[in-house]
């Protein structure tokens, strides 16, 4: 049995702050955000549904939104459960296949018995994996678009919302303290 020697300078133990932030990011980025987006998309589809005249616009939109959110939440949760169980990478499409198959089987069994479980598991595995594959291919283009310095999202200089550096923040605090002192002294003079 061969032993592998490691250079102690190359070993980087994770800091507590990085492990805490990395454990919350998959929850937000890989489960919560897709579930919320699916709910919004479901609500939008409910707005144009042909059933809105029969059931009412708000009822059908809420139904579509909740169904889309439930399906997406179950799929994303199952995919993340599989990823953690396999100790795999977030970009591994096998996690999507297994998670889609499992979540589709559970939701299909609840909805349509054994036949529904088989049908839903195949549909969830195929559609979920296709969506994850498309997201993987689009992620570099989206990140390249949002990282540009001359992005459309940059606030103009005249905007009242500004991001302050340390010097500007210190000057702002000094002005606020000066105003507070002036107002406080003015109140003392009025009370005399």
C-alpha cells in the first residue's frame, strides 16, 4: 500500500465562516430561488390560462403558482439530497436524473397510483435534467453579462442611491454627528 505525502502548505482547512456560508448557499441558490421563480412562472401561466374564466383569475393563478412551486421544490430538494448523499459536485447531471426520478415517483404515486409513479418519475428525470443542463450552459453567458462594468444595472451618478467607500462613509457620519449636535444644542437653547 503506497502512502501519499502531502505538503502542509498545500492543505487549506476550511474556515468556519466559509463553511457556514457555503452550507447556506446551496439552499438559497439551488432550492429556494428556483422554487420562487417557478411559483412566479406558474402564476403568470395562470394569468393566461383558459380556465381563468371558469374558476376566477386569482384562484387559477394561485393554483398554478402553488403547483409549480411544489413540483420545483420537491425536485430541487431531491436533487440536493442526492448530491449530498453522493458527495458529488453541484454540476453533476446524475444528481438531476436520480433526484428527478425519486421526486417524480413520490409525487406521481400520490397523484396517480403506480402507473402515475412510473410516468411522473420518467418525466421528472428527463425534464429536470434537461433544465439543469440548459442552466449549466447558460450560466457562463449570464455571469459574463452581469459582470460587465458598463452594465445596464449601474446607477447613474445623480442617483440618490449611492455605494459609499470608507472615506465617503466616514465623512457622512461626521456630517450626521455635526447635525445631531447642532439640533441637540438648539433644543437646549429653546428649553431655557
